């Protein structure tokens, strides 16, 4: 066995010391993370009951409440993507109540959506703009849906435009102009990452799905 030189011995010692220090530093950093994780689980697991799944959130400062609104909202998004009017009716009405969005003739329901869309813009109700786009498309008005998307782009993050329910709008020629205006095309070209929904075709044309 070849004897190690003094330099090699020092290098090995330094390597082991630095490795040990790295392991120690990671262990020290992980201890508070683990403690926080178990504390959150301990405090939150007692709230995981039927009420948590079926009740609406309480006002700040009040105990109790749940996440029913989040569950229902997710189910509505699924219903819109599937064009499931029966499922949407169950979620949007109670005890057989009438729903203008689903019961009125499409041309009447679209006017109802446009009225609410214009009121939402006038009153600054930004969170309502994307749902208006979803329901406008459900009723067959792609132009109103795209208009609502344009209005929401200046007030919210753009993740909502990739909802499955809006796939038909993304295939419109005007959608290419929209993604150019908000700077997405420049970003995609600069980063080289076009994501899952759009790509650049021949002669610089942008195609989305």
C-alpha cells in the first residue's frame, strides 16, 4: 500500500472536517423545520373534521369555520371545464332554485353575464373577472370571454388564462394578439420555455391549445 504524503493526509483531514461541518449545518437547519412541521400537524389535526369540510370560513378573530368555499369553487371549475350543466346546477342552486345562467335562453343568460361583468369592472371587483370569462364561454360567447380575460390580465396574475375551461378561447386567433400584448411571447422567446399550452409555429405565428 502506497504511503500517503503529508499533503494528501492534510487534504483528507480537511475534506472530512468540512463534510462534517456541512452535515452539522444541515442538521441544525432542519431541526426548526421539523419542529414547526410537527407543531402545525399537532395544532391542525384537531380541526380536521366534518365541519372543516362543510362550513364556510369565519371572520377574522372568530374560531371555527372551514374550507367549503374552496372545495365548491374547485368543483365549479371542473364542471365548467366539462360543460357539466347538471353538476353546476347542483353547486350553484339550492332546493331547486332557478339559476339564470343555466335556465335562461343562452342569449338572455349572456346579457346577464355581460351586465355582471361590466358591474364588476366598474366597481373594481377584480376577482369576479375570470369567472365571468368562464361562464361567458359556457354560454357560447367567446368574444365576451376573451374580453374578460383581457380585463383581468391587468389586475391579476396570468395563471387563470390556462384553465381547462378556457381552452376554446386559447384557440382563437385574437388570443395570439393578447399574449403578445401582455408580454408572454417576449418572455417565452427569451427564456426558451414555452410551457404546455403554446408554441411558436412557422413565420413566428403563436399557436395555443
